[in-house]
């Protein structure tokens, strides 16, 4: 096995710094689920409170240097899983918004699809929410019923 060139070492160091920056952008709860070493966890928490650009940049470099002492692969996998979970939540949110808008615009076939895909859906309640949202849209009133419809669709999606 050949020793790494200087360029490869620098590339690896930059990748570790980028991973450290991703860790800093995560919420405290998400960071705790990763199971980071205590020393690295403290440095990440410190970086979150730094406001000066220079100090923040130095802290990122320090985190990158600390990460060389640990195997970055499990950390990288955990961050990818968190990012994929966030993507799925966003995708589900947009799907529910689309359903709500189509139902308000009168898509009856979608209403039947929802009853087929979500057997726990209450037909009367969902139909009433759709009618109320349609009336509000016609009268240009507040969108309270549309929000209630969205909340009910989200509830159905979460129970699936």
C-alpha cells in the first residue's frame, strides 16, 4: 500500500471539515442520535455558538482535525440517514399539499383513492372538510378549513 500523497491528504482533510460543517448544521437532538465521541460533541456545540467568522472557521478546522482521530464512516452514514429522512418529510409534506389543493379544486377520483389507500379515513369527516374548504375558497375567506383538511390528511399519512 502506497503512502498518501500530500494532495490526497489535503482532500481528505477538506472532506472531514465539510462533514464537520454538516454536523454543525444539524439540530442538537439529531447530533445526539449519531453517538459522537464526547470531545467531538463538545467542539461541535461550541461551534454552534460562535458568531465571528474567523473563530467559526478555526473551529471548523479544529473539528476536521479531531475527526481524523475517529473513523468518519459511521458518522457519514448517520448524517446521510438524517438528510434522507429530512428529504422524505419534505416530499411527504408537498404530497399532502398537492392532495389538499386537488381536493379543494374538486378532484373526486383523488377522494376515492384516499379512501382506498387509507382504510382508516372517515368518509364523512373528509368530505365535510373538503366541502368547507371549497366554500371558503369561493367566498375568499380565511383558509381555516383548508388548514384543517391538510392536518387531517397529514394525520392519515402518519398513521399509514
